[in-house]
C-alpha cells in the first residue's frame, strides 16, 4: 500500500524463500508473514516459496521496507556532550529520531578530555581527517587540511559543528546526571533519571526511554607521591589539567615520569617552551608511533598488519638507535613477518619525541624500580641509583576510571557495551590498552560513529538484542576488578580486546551494522586522501620537524633530518597496497576506489 520499491540483486537460482529470509532478517519479522504475488497474463498469482524469484513481485503483509521502530513515550537520555555524544545526536537526527536530550556538566560542548585533561599546548596527535564531526557520507568533507589542530581549535570545531548541525537545542548543559533508576524486566523496563543543574542544589526527576552514557576517556589521573617531595625545592606537577605553566620550563632541566600518550605529548610541550634538558623516566618503554605510520593506518581500507606497522616505523627508530621489535609489547616470529602487539598504554603519536632524542634534547631512561626518592633539585632512580639534576618534575602516570559512572548507571556487569544485559542502557568509554595483530586506525571518529550507530540500533530495536545477540553468549563481559595491582578498574572500563570483540560480533549478527561498517571504510579512505594525500602530509611532517630542529640548533645541538622522504613513504604505502589487494581479493568497486586514490598519479 505504500508504493515503495526495493531493488535487490539476485541470481537465476534465487528462490522466493531466499528473498523472504532476507526481508525477515532486515526487518525483524517472520518470513511466513510475507506473500509474494506476480502478474501472469491478466491474472495475479501467488509465488510458492520453492519457485525461482520473478523479476518483479508485489509483497503483501508488509507496510514498508523500512523496519518499524519501537515507539518512545519518553526521551532517550544521552550523558556527555563530547565527541561520541555529539555524534550520537547526529545519528539520531539523521534517522529522524528527535525524542532525545543530552546532558553534560560542562557549560559548553566538547567533552572532558579536551576541556579538562588537555593543556593549552595540547594538539591532536592523530590526523584531522579522522577526527572531526563531519564524519558521515551525507556531510561535505572539511576544507582545512592542517593535520594537527590545537586544543582550542578543536573545541571551536565541536561548538561550531553542534550549532551548524542543530544539536544545541537538544542539549542541557551545566547539568549533572546524579542517578539512573531502572525497574522491570527486559522489554518492560522503565527508567528514571535524576538530574541537577550545577550550583542549584535542586534535583529533578525525569522519565526516559533509555540511557546512553559517554563518560569520555579515563578521567582521573593516576597519582603517586615520592619520598622527599617536600625537599625538592622546584616544581612538581601533573602534566595535564593546565596544572603546570610551561613557561616555567624555559631553560630548566625537566623530568617527565611516564611513557604513555600524554608523556609523549608533554615532550613536545617542553620543547616548544624551550626547556633545557628533558629526561623521560619509565619502568619500560611503550611503543611511540611516528606520524607517518599513524597516517598509513588511518588511510587504510583493510587493516594494516602489525608487522608492516612496525616495519614502517624503522626509519624513525633507526635515528634513535632503538629496535621496536624488542619492546615488551611485541611478540613476533623470528623472521618478523607476523606479530602481535599488546601494551597497557595507547600509542603516543608524534615525531618530536624522536627528533628530541636524536638531537640530544631528550634522554629516555628505563629503570624497573622507577623513582626512589627526591632531593633538592635532584631525582634518584631506584634501580640504577642514578641521580638526575632537575628543577621541574612532571608526573604523567596515566589515568584510571571513575567509579562514579558505575554507580550512576547501576553497572554490575558490562555485557559488550550494555549494562546488565539491558539494550537500553549503553555505556562506551574508549577501550584502554593495545591488543592487536592488525591496525585499521589510530583515531576516534571511525569508532565514534560505529559506537553511536550500535547504540542507536538496539535502542530502536531492543528485540534484536534479546533474540539474536544475547542468546549466543558471545558478547564479552566485564565486572569491576583490580587485575592491575593497586588500581581499581570500574566495570565500564574495558580493554581493547573487549571492545574489538564486541564490535566484530555485533557487525556479524546485525546486517545494518555490517553495511554501515563498509560505508565507514569508504568515508575513512575518502576523508584521509582528500585532506591528507601522502606528499602533502609528509611536507607538513617535515615542516614541523624542521621547526624543532631550528630550536635545537639555536641551543647548539646537531642532529638528523626528517627520515621519511617521498620515496620512503611511497615504499611503505606500496607494501600496504599489496597487503590490501591480497586481503580484499573480491574487493570490487571499493578496492578500485581506494586504488584510484592511492596509486601514483
């Protein structure tokens, strides 16, 4: 009766039953609900299930080829107006769902990671092509091709996007969600959300159709106090939350404690503010990722193998005399053709780390026992007993999860990303650690759109969760634990393996999610090659490298040039293209599209 037309590819041997099964899976219906009729001469005839599919049929027993959604009497509550929260709003609006509201404690959008954790000196470590709100096939590609915008530029991007895409009217900013109450069983669950306007001391209760929480990156800094801090006589601070004024670093010797992404970022900040000598102290080195290798991952169609990921780092690691294959996080075969990478910290991405080491500005010190004690302008290591003369100490020991999020959402167990097996309570914080044999990217927007669409699907079609997903028992589960000695890990904080298994499994069971995954790959390739073609990207990398070389040269230092020439970059890109062709033997039009962008012109 709707007059809708659905065109499907089919073979000669395709039967009526085959198409009924396809429609049933797509629409969440029983295949027996449908009747196919086709005109035969002057008459209409019902097609039997065993018959070959005719070129044109009318489907009875179906109002629309669009799946019927669960109606929402109350709004869906989204907690968090950061990157994923804003993306969730865009997904809702794209698919004509307007009954939602976003709460955030901040008075502006952008999220805790950029408002609180980042410093005024912080920059995006990955490429802008895979970190922006316009990350959808229906939205034009951004025009700014500079790969690494600053914190303030990113916050402006989030605010401008929220205004342009019509998200602001759905936001209640400066408002904290204090508690989420859930009562009932399965599809009969009812939800109440208790909120409070910041500073009002007045709580308000509202009913909700479901709750989606995006609490951001790990939110609390891991803290440690060293013996003798009261005698140090210099600055001791955490290198985040704008706690340290980097102007204090000028001309001083600085110890950075830690070797995660924030520690690598602080090396750049200290170089920018002309500190004298930098020491990076860690119990063991984590892999730091050169910018070109990050680009190589993010422009990929099929994932980049971990072995090629490491081989592509070689020009940079050769400058500093390190062999990344010897790192604790790498388990590979003798010929270095395959490997698995597992480390607790995410990759710090940047070239200044390598530039500073190769020019003598930065010394990385591994000491299994770490810092033993402090003296006046002195730091003593526990393993080697070495004394470092420094005037500033920056602690960058990583982050831990906030148990408050578990309490607010009443999480006993996170099943995939769903709370206590409830498809309408959904929590995603970017999974921690690195656990992979291949890498499809190092940035956030591809994950953000995937997580937002997964959450949207089960909010609209919760039966799929109960009838198709949960009975398999294949979703990973996580309860709060202390498997990392001395660190409480709330249930909502999951590792990379948990996150990957969830996304792969959901994509294999929900056809729409799988279809969207293919579209995401196309968006990623298109955005990266439109904004960051290889030669232009390498020019930006070289320009940034030369900027710091000039600063170091002014200090009387000497060192090497940027190691990735156009020829070296193309060499690793061509190795990836060969890998991609082998893994996508039937890649069809999508592979051809990628090759049209990546092949030399």
